[in-house]
C-alpha cells in the first residue's frame, strides 16, 4: 500500500501499491508521476526553494511558507492523489 502524508511543511509518499507486478503497476506509476510532476512544477514555475529526496518506495518533499502559486500546485497534487485513492482504496491511503 502507498501512504501519502500531506503536512503543512511537506509531503511524504511511502510504499508500493502492490496492484500489479513491478513495471506493470499503474497505481504506483500514477502516484509516482504526480509526485515527480509536483516537484518539477514547483521548481520550474515558481521561485520556491524546496528540499526533496526520491528513492524506491519513498519520496519526501519539504518546504516552508509557500506562495499562493505553489499552494495551488500542492492542492492540484492532492486532488490527483485523492482521485487515485478513491479509485484504488486498497492500494493508496491518505494520512
């Protein structure tokens, strides 16, 4: 199961969905691309400085006070993650 924790100062994504075998898991792929897109969008579309680390089964994003633009990007990420969790509740949990 993938656990997504959205906090005031960051986001942590841990685990593997287990929906399908590695390389064919659409749930893992969807969560991964949303997470990577959030990082890249904040870096490329705003002046925010964020810290992040990505490794197999874990992504950790840390940030301070975000601009409205960055908050909108985080909100968009959260909407996407909620849609995946609603569609695949046995594989993605929001904490």
